[in-house]
């Protein structure tokens, strides 16, 4: 589990508080990762090979006599060896592999995951179309807010960044519970500021407990 029982209960309580004050239908999700990113190991390999080649070229220029007639074989082994080593490290160390993940790719994958989750959980099935999904993806350290159509004309696209931004420091530090708490506090303030209030006659359409899944 990505949250322990105490943390999950605290997040659920904050969700209930936001819903009680605004009438919005808030769903929080935390996923392990939004994609498998197979190509990261190859990028690590390519980086290692390029680094080894650069070092060897520099060494040849500085010391042309530093190696024997078997230079070509030694060069090839060094290049492939360092590439393989970094590829292996990337395979077993998610944190190292993440160094080769472009921010834009990560954000795209998390947004796609949020969209799919929104549809799979039928978060659009509210009378007021006022569901809003906050999805935090741990591996990418990316947060996405996915609102339903009831917020159009009320909350600008850029304004949702005010929910995301306070969450990022805690996400980068691996404190998912703190990140979600910060996001819910910011969401509550944003909805109140924008006058997004609905009657809660439709009841609580979705569970308050955060959705937890390992993801891709």
C-alpha cells in the first residue's frame, strides 16, 4: 500500500471536509507509476557507452601511447561494459532510471493515466458534472488534476495549477500523504474563491478513501 491506514483515514477526512463545504465530488488517487518506461534502460546504456567513448577519445588525444595494439578491442569492451553497467543499474534502481525520463513524457503519461481512471471509475456520472480527480503518481512525482465539465467557465485551466504546485515539494520528498493533504487544502480554497458551490442533495457519489494502485 502507498498509504498506511492512518494516512488514508486522514486523507478521507479532508476529502469529506472539502465536499461538505463546496458540494463538489472529490476523488483522490495515488498510483505507483503511470507507465513502465522500458526505454529508460536503453537510454542509460546509451549514456554509459557515450561517456566511455568520450573518455577513451580524450585519453587517446592526451596519451596516444597509453594502450597497446589491441586498442580497438579494449575500446569496444570499455564502451559496452560501462553501457551495460548503467543499463543494469537502471533496471534495478528506479531512482537512477528516473534520471533518464523527460519531464514532458512523465507529465503526458500521468495525464493519460488520470483520464483513463476518470473514465473507468465513471467519475463523470454525477448530476452536476462536478467531480474532480486529484491523481498523484509516485514514480514520476507528477500530479494531475482532472475536473469534470461542470467546472468549465468557473475555473480556468491554469488555476488548477494552484492545486498541483503545493503538492510537489512533498511528492519529491516521497511524502504522499502530506502532498495529498496540501492538494486538498488548495482545492478547497480554489473552489471557494471561484464560487464553486453545489447543493449536496445528490449525496456522496464516490468513496472518500483515496484510490491506491501500483499503476502500470
